[in-house]
């Protein structure tokens, strides 16, 4: 009887030891779901801080978001800054570009970690095209762009800044955006894309209802050429600031496509 009792106790102890080893292993085998990566590239005349509202929505919804502070000094400089951000991602990423940032992600989107592209009121050049060549092909010319200064920097004029670039913003906000604007260089305007990522990656696009910075007919042409899945959203050129929920929804749709 005592022998049976000792045997049962030993068996119970062995089973307990085995379970204690299996439990941590099972826990390690089922890690928490990995967050999906979003990388956002701002356009000319502004920096990444304008994307704060979209950023907060995406982070709240469980995404890992990286905002590139690209210098807008040349296409290669901005592509390098974007590639550096993509290199830091732990998995595939959705690459988002606004305005001039669309030209940047067209080239940088060839990075192997880029899952899909999202263009927000953005340029989508083809190989051999520059941002300037796209603009020169349409009439009327964009409003408010001043001639380059002595250093080759291009700014937007204050008289039309609210009407064109900052449409939909309050005057106070537009004044702040104007005084903090980052110029685009002539070199950036004239640099040509050498490999268009939209030919090999899924493309999503946001089209504003009233874009006074990029010709809306040109947007239609570029979006159609890239076979983009287009979402029309009411707003102006910086609608990611005035309609952050709607813009974030398009980015999330790109991130969750195919699931």
C-alpha cells in the first residue's frame, strides 16, 4: 500500500514537472500578433508633423507608424531618407506619400519591405518623368508657386497659400503652415524617376474634392495609369489634416488587403 502511494506521488511529481516545462514553451510558440507597419512620407512645403492626427488614429488602431522627415532637397536625398526608415521596419510596410511624397514613394517603393503604396493627393510619375514634367503638361499651371530664389529653393506665395495648399484650414493654421513651410528645390522638381514601383505593387489613392495644388485632371490621369484603387474624399490638398479618419481608413484598407 505504501509502495503504491509512493508511486502515485512520484507520478504526480513527474507530470507536474513535465507540465511546467511545456507551459512556457507553448507560451513562447504563440507570440502576440505583430503590429503592421506604416511609413509616411510628407510632401513639399510642409513636414511630417501635419500627419499627427492620422498618426494617432493608426497607432490607436494597433499599427506601428513611422513618419519620414525627408529633406525635400532632391529625389535621391528623400528616397535615401525613406529607405533608411524602411530598413528599420521589422516586417513588410505600407508606404504612404503626399503630394511630392508621391514622387518619392514611386522610387522608394521598390524597397523589398514595401507591401503596397498609398498616394494621398500625390504625384505618380512614370519612369523618365519628373514632377516638373508632369506639372508642365497641364493647364492652367498651379497657383502660388514663386520663382526659385538664388539658392534654387522654391516656395509658395502667401497670397494664395490658404486658397491652394492649405484649403480647408483655419486662417490661423494656414498662417502657421505658411511660416513653417519647407521649400522644394529645383533639383527635386527636375529629378526623374528611374524605376516606378507602382508597376509592381498594389496601389491605393486618395483624391480630394478640391485640390488647388495638383491639377485634378492630372491626378485622374496618374491614378488611372497606375491602376490605383481610388477613394474620393471631400477636402483640399491637405485633407489628411482636415479628414484624418477618412484618410486613415484608406491606409488601413491597404494594410489589411488580402486577409
